[in-house]
């Protein structure tokens, strides 16, 4: 008795462990001795999953054709490993098994049907693929989807000739009227077209993408397939329009798939313009996706659309747009333009907050317009100057300070001290303020002071506080006050009185100036008396 015969004898042993060991050895040896296939086929009817598994693996190596009657039933095994081994064993027979599979598919239940589709997928080749494609028509949506998924690797690994045959078979299936009503089968076929990653599929796919009567799942699969078909080329306007139309669909899943696809494409400004409408879609979550995607795209055109959303749509949309624009240099110009036109002060402050980090990127011409706008509103006493002024301050504080000084000078000449004071206070809030600016503010404050010499009143006087600070900084307060044509002797007496009380040398200097110019007038006598008290005369 040969060694192989001895091993075959073990398949009939009462010990299941010996049967399993025999199946493993026979497979490893790829034994071809007479009766081997029959013996292993008999083990498939044992009902023991582990023995069935190893017997199927052995048959895959030795030759499973004669054992097919025993293998096919195991496609419905409750054990996943056994089902997969049975699939592989049947596929190992090759293309000649396809007719048997076709015959069984017609009567197969759902589970077996999926297993048979998996066999066809593993087999590959034109006949197997044709059988799988034709079988989609009689499948339920889930089974059809499973069949498409099963064939994916075969399609992706196929050479040029096979891929062309797969494409022809799939398109033929889609063109047959009897198949059009089975949305699950159509969706599965479109999924397979996507696996082909072939630009030739684009016309077919577009017909389904734009078909508003088609089931949402069909349109979605067409959109996904289109994404793969477009990997190597730039989308045409027709493709973009189709995807934008799908993104507007009532079905949110379809819409999001279309938006995701648009996001993967190499798109230009024309696409972004088409997305503008979607950025204001009534479905906030859909709009959010578009707005955030525009933020990721970046660029001048995307920022223009986002700026428009920020300015024109309600707070929910504006907040999303603000986040999408944050930190983008290209946002500076469109936001600055928006700030020139907007009337809503609250929204203007939102714009200012977004533009702040990139304010220096605002073009010079727009900075000038914002400056002019802020200055004009300040001059007229109108509201709404704050936001544009803050943007200019962040962008070019030196230019802003020059403009504010010029405006303050005009207001002073027009005898409008209060407005001039408001403007100069803005100058003091910058790091470009000079002691001359601080003196100008002190002078205007002094001009409207009550000039009450009582200690409590002087302690609360802003003009005296500012003049005191200037003196501490080494600024010649007395000289500036003497030269200030906007002030009279009463103001000089008041400041002189205060400084004298504080023991500051400038106090006597100012009081002497008053004595000199007021002479025997009441103010002159008051100044002379105060000097006498200070000097202890």
C-alpha cells in the first residue's frame, strides 16, 4: 500500500483529528492518486466545519472539479471560513464552471446568490464578469451592491483588454430597458464603472447624475464613480454643473456626496462662483459644508464669496463664514470692500474682528478709502466710524494718525473743539502719539474746564492731570501755554494757581505772565496775591 493510500485511509478514521490531519497533508502534497478527490469530497459531507475547511483547501490545490456537487452546498454554510474556502475552491476550477454557476443563480436564495457572485468575481474573465453583470438584474439592492464590491479587485487589476470588455458589458447592461427599473442593480453597475476609473465612462455617468427622476442611490453612485473617472483630468463646465445640481438635491446624502466630489476636483473660479448659491442654502448643514469647503479652498474668489456670506446672510451663516475666513490673506481685500458698504454696525464689528489678523494685507487704496470713510463720519458726528478706523489702525497706524491730526486741525479752526477733542483722543490711543498731541488734548480739555480752584475740583480736572504728566515727561508746559492762542489769561491763571499749589516751578512762571499781561485788572491782582502767598512775602 502506497503512502498516499495510507493517508487516504486516515480520512475514514474514527478520530476526527486524524481526518483533519490527513486532509491537510493531502493538500500540501497536492496528491493526485486515484480516489483522492472522491475521498476529500466525502469529508465535505461530514458536517464538521474544521474538516470541511481543510478538505476544501486541499481540493483547491488538487482539483475541485469532480467535487463540485459537494462544494456548492457549502456556499451556504453557517461558518464564514467554510463559505470563503468553498468560494475559492469553486473558482479554482476556472472558467469552465461558469455555466454551472449561471444555472444555480436562477434558483439560489439570497445568501447563496451572494456567494455565487463572489465566485464569479474571483474567477474574473469575460464570461464570469458577463454572468455577474447580468445577474445584477435579478438581485435585491443589497445583493447587487455586494456583487459590485466583490468584483472590485478583479476590475482594478485587469489589463487593458479585460477592462475594455468589462466597460462594454457594464454599459450594455445599463442601456437595456428592462434593467432601468431596478435601482439597486443600476447603482451596482455604476459602482463598477467607477472601479474602471476610465474617462470614457463620464458621458454615461453624467446622464445619471443629472437625472432628477432617478433614485437618490443611483445618482449618488454615479457621482462617486464620476469622482474616480475624473482623477486624471480637469472637470468640464458640464461636469461641474451636474455636480452642483446634485448638491442642490433634496436628498442630503446625495448632496453631500456631490459636494465631497467637487472638493476633490481641480477647480477654478468658475466652480467657486457656482458654489456661491449653495453657500446660502436653506439647509444650514449643507451650507456649512460649502462654506467650510470654500475656506479650505482659499484664494481670492473663495474669500469673495465668503465675505459676501458674512455680510449679507443671517448670523448663523455669518459665524461659519467668519471662521472660514480667519487668517486668510486673500480675505483682506473683499472684507475691506464690504466694510466700506455695510451699514449694520454690529456686522461691521464682526468684519473688523475677522480682518484684524490680516489688516496689513489690505491694499493701500482700500486703506485710504476706509480712512476717508472713518474721518468723514467723525467730522459729521455720525456713527459707524469705529470699525473702519480700527482696521486702518491695525493696517497703517502712522497714516491714520496723520489723517486724524489733519481732521482735528480743521475742526479746531472751525471752532468745534468738542469734535476735535474726540479725534485727538483717538490719536492718544495709538503708539504714534507725541507730546504735542497730548498737549493739544490737554489744551482742549482746559478750554472747556470749569477752572474751579478748589482742591477737589482740581483733582478731578483732566486737563490738569494731562499737563502734570507732560511736565513730568520734561515737556515745557509753561512755554506751550504762553504760545497757545486758543487759551486766555484765565486758563493761564488756573494752571499757574494749580502748579503753584503743587510746588511746581511752572506755576510761578505762569502767574507772572498773568500779572504782566493783566496788570491792575482783577485777574492780575489775583495772580500777584497768589505769587506773594507762594513766596511768603
